[in-house]
């Protein structure tokens, strides 16, 4: 998972998580973005946790045998 906290865009936070396919390649990336004042950018925040869960579920549906989307970058 990658995180942006007020940079490169001041006042904006984001998380991005890769989704893997059956070959282990990145098929897509899921991103959550929001204003710094209301977007909790802690690694253990509810949004980070849900994003990781979502990416893991989509990866599984695409045939991924790995849980790599659960590892923070």
C-alpha cells in the first residue's frame, strides 16, 4: 500500500493498493482520496484497513494466489 499525506497536493491525503491477477501481475490499483481534515491517513485507520480488504477480495476474484496486497510499501 502506498500513502500520500498532504504531498504532492497540499491538503489531500490518499492510499493506493495494488490488485493482482492470476499470474501475480498488477491488474489494477484501488485508490481512496480525501481532504486532509477528514481523511485519516494512519496506516491502521479504518479506511486503510477496508482498502486492503477490498484489494485482497478483488485479487482473489481475479485468481491471485498471493496476499501481497496486504503488505505496506
